[in-house]
């Protein structure tokens, strides 16, 4: 950081956030997100990938509960429990590193005395979010592949894997890391939309600070939930494409290219409406899961900083 910035930091009583703290705080974010959001995610994935099995979200919920009970909503829970912890740690940790990098070499902004993060402009927040999205994709791709494959095991006839370890082993045994990372490019395309998530989070946070008397945790909660909703509205079609690719048949795949999956969804799943299958549970999940996650993240940063 430049000398001028060091002077500003000392005058304001702020100190830079240690780079590792973002990764630590991200662990707590992952716990909160998975605990709240997994049942919604199961319904979303089943609607995205099923071939006319359900009439809609309520029918999916009713059928899942009737045939599998509460445990049915938590199928594939272990990979994201471990995976979301790793993913949020990498995502939010890298986000803080990219923010610091952009501030040190481009923006030279003041630091927030409460959490030690630079007060970047909107463009900087978007760039940091994009970098975090692409970085976490290398962790997210195998985790989400295993999770999705377990979630679409409805009964004995569709059960290929006994659990997450068995799923990883069978995929790896078939084609090594290629099978586990088949969804990397779709995952990166999907997470490019982090531009909208972190850009809108910055906008919502500034608005709440300027126009309300909400506490800092409340601002983090509402900004986190609303920005996640913006993200899912924009990114949802890319998520549908990603899901059909990562649950594709390993031995006889339908999709050789990303565009093949796009064409398949349009042709066989109702045109443009096919890109929004499972949208309702996704939106219902996005607010509470991500509001809780980002509130936990910011809270831990304030405590540890």
C-alpha cells in the first residue's frame, strides 16, 4: 500500500484486514448457507434435471416428502456441508484478497475502520466478485457434480452411488479428474454473474447505510439476501445448463459442448421456460441462505479484525 494510504489509515484508526481472515470467516458463511439452503437446493436440482417427473415445486416437495421423508431433502448433504465450507472460504477469502489487490494497485481508497476492507467503487467491487467467482469454480465444480448426482437419485432404480465417497470414486475410476471437472467451464460461466451479486451487494449496503437506521448485522443480512436474489435472477439459466451437464451420463454423454446442453434444454424442456425450471425454490432459498451466510461472514470479520 502506498505511503499516502498508510497515513490515511493511521488517521482513521483503520488497519488492513489480514489476508487470511477472509478465508476463516468464509468457513462460518459456508456452515450457515448449507444449514439453511440445502432442502431448497434439492428441490431445485430435481426440477432442473427431471424428465417430467414433477408438475412443479409443490408437487416435487410433496412427492419427495411422501416417498423419502425429511431425509429426502437432505440427500447429497455431506458434499455441500464440507464443500460449502471450502467453497465459501475460497470465495470470500479470495474476494478479500482481490479487493486488497485492486486497492493497492489501482484504486488507493480508504479502509473501512470496522472490518479493514477497502472502500472500493462499484467497478472495483464487480471486478473482485468476478475474480472470486472464477477462483472458487475450481473448488465448486467437483463438489457440485457429486452433490447433483446424489440429489437426482430418486429410488433404487436410479441409485448409482451409495454416497459421496462412492460417487467420487466411481467418477474418478471412469475418467480421472476429467469426470469430476466436466462442469468446470459451465461453473465458471455461471459464476461470472458474481459481478451482479457483489455489485448489487455494494449498492444495497450503501443505500441501507444512507437511508435507514438498521444495525450493521441487519444491513449485512438484508443486503446479502437481496443481492443474492439479484444474482439468481440473472444467473439462473446458466445454472440450469450447468446442472444438466454435470448430471449427464458419464459413459454415454448427450452433451459434447456447452451449446449442446443449451439446445437440448430449449428443444426438450419447453423452450425458454426450460431455462427456468426450479426457479421458485431457488429464489426462495437464495434470500435466507445467503442473507444468513453473508451476515455470518461480516460478523466474524468484525470480531476477528
